[in-house]
C-alpha cells in the first residue's frame, strides 16, 4: 500500500485525484492522506528584530585609518555594546585607539557585521 500526503486545502479535488489514480495507476494500492497546514508555517508572524537590538552576538570594529580591528562578543544589546565602546568604557581598546587617531570617531566604521552566537 502506498500513501500520498496532500494538504487539506486540496481536499475538494480529492475525487479528481482518486479518479486520476484509478485511471492511470490501477495496479497500485494508493490511499490519500490529508494534513492540516498551519498559517504560521506559511509566513512569519513576528516582525524582524533590528540588528542594533540583537543580543548574544559577535561583532567586529574596523578602523578606516589603519584597518586595525577588534572582534568581540556580547550578551547585551548590540547598540549598548557600541555605546560603551565609544563613550563610557574608559578601558576599551577601541576608545583608546580612536582617541589616538587623527580622525577620532569619523575613522571608525559603524557598519559592523552582526552574527548570532547561538
């Protein structure tokens, strides 16, 4: 016995499908099985989270002057990590590097690739 799994939305055509099977596959024992399709499986119900609000991410700062880079990981919101590195964390290597740069904040690219860490 063979089963054909079809979404319930085609149930109204089941007589046509059965007629087709009887006509062209008469030597096979075929049964139709219908399943429910959840709306949530067809498209996402939630809005995407903006990159600046992602948490648990890896990030990379790159200096436009000298191409020096810093790769890090944070569990907090990405925007908070950027703010700390550029303003409030006096121990930040990024802030120290920028303070020694001629162009200061303008020399740092803020378009970082963001990757979820899992």
